[in-house]
């Protein structure tokens, strides 16, 4: 069985697990007492690089990296992500760390709160603010959601290094085709049922967006009420929530190899943020959202209250794919067969904020 590295960011530290020879082992936590909101596993170099966005109550937020799978960590002498003085603001946390693809081998993006996009050209050791998005003419009308005003999703396009799509809570989806020099709202068809105008140009509370593995123009979006698909890279969206027990949720993750396949973890409601029907189930589509099937083999049978946050559901790059999620009960579950069956890997951890996984060398 392929070796896999699983990183779990929690409210109080980072936990790293490794599957070798079919068995999982977890080490002691890293960054004790720090909230870990973002993780990336960058496999583009000679060795994998781990990137972690930590948030110390005493020292504030920082970005760390490791080139030895977490045996040691480097924190830059100067803050890696810092708002320029002219912005009059300061960094609250790093919500997202996203290595670009082979089209931009040293580029890493960071999404932050307050909502902004930063770009690194040295694999995450230093970052610069992408000013045109920060200065977008709609920005003065962006407002924080229940979890703050964070840029939590970054999607790059291997066909074109100038093409980047981001999502902001609660401003919606924006995209650039010119390397960040200009940005266009990309929310047509995404309903905002909580606003007086349910179909605004921007202002949607997007929770997460994921890209299809085979068709890069196909995107899956979990909104604050509503699940949507785009077949034109965000130009327009179609509701695909029919067949789910609830179309409220936080997380969405596409299969790493298979077309038209994605995973969700539905939540009861915005005012009742527990698993839909109080049941621990992942839902999978294999036809781009035309239908959904519940996946629960090996998951708890009884009433369950573990909420899965927007970055706490992920896939690895194995074949068959591994699928993973963690919840606010401090439980971590894994599937090694595309989600058909599950096993519990950890329990009684602090709140799980994010999970990331990737295959690694033996």
C-alpha cells in the first residue's frame, strides 16, 4: 500500500501521521498551543516541503516550513506574510497556503484574514501582497461572515500561470486571467438567500471551491446554503444540491484523478451546525452533482455532532484515492478506497481546523 503523509491542523497544534506498510502512526504534536489554520504539502521540489500557517496567542500569526517532513521547522527572521504599512491593517491569520502547479514551480499563494491574496516566488519563504485584489473597487463593501473576512480558497490553473481563482467569505469568487493585475467577480448563479438581493454580483458567502481533476474548467462550490457547479471556470454556476440531506456545509473536495467526482459533508443548517440528520456521512457524486450517495461504512452509526470545517476534508494523490476528514470533536477519519469504507485514525484531539494529505516516498 502506498505510503501517505497526513497533516492535521488543530486549535492547539499540528499532528502528523504517516501510513507505511498499511499501518498508521502519529507523532507528538508540533507548535503546541498554536491554532493551525492552513497547511500545504508542496511536492514540486527535490524533497516535499511542508508549509504551515500557525497562530500563536502570544506571538501572533506566522508561516513555517519544513523540508524533512516535520523533523525540523524554519520560521523566517522577518514575517513571511505581512501587510504593507500603506494598508493600515495587520495580519489576523493565514487561512490558506496553496502551492501553484508545475506552470509556476516556485510560486506559493497565501490567503489571509483580513481578506487578501499574497504571492511567494521562493516556495513560501516570503510573500508580497497582490495589490489589485486588495484595491478592488468592490472591497469597501465586503463584510465579515460568521467566521470573519477570510480569503480561504486559492485555485491555480496548470494550463496558464496567469489564471487564478480565489474565494472570500463573504465577498464570493473572484478570478484573474492576467496574473493578478485585474480581478472579476465570478458569482453568476450562486444564490445568496441571506441577502435582500439573492443574486448579487458579489457578496456571496462562499465556504469552499474545488477543481475537477480532469476538466479544469469544472469547479464545485459549497456556499452558505447551496451547492453549485461551474463548467466554464466560474463564469456561471448551476445548483447541484438536489439529493443531499442539506445543501448547507463548509467543505468540498474533488477526487484527485477521476472526472465528475467530488465529496461533501452536509451540515444541518447555519443555525444548527452539526452533521445533517445528526449522522456522520460523507456524500459523493460521480456524475458532477446530478446525484449524490452517502458514504458511511466504518463511520459512527449513532447520533453524531462533529462538524467538519471548510479545510478539514481532503483527498490525497494515491490511486485508489485516499479521502480524509477531521471534525470539531477532535476525530480524524480516513478512507483508502475512494470513500467506500472508513477507519478512525485519531480521537480526542483539539478542534480539527484543516487536513492535508499526499503520497510520499517509502
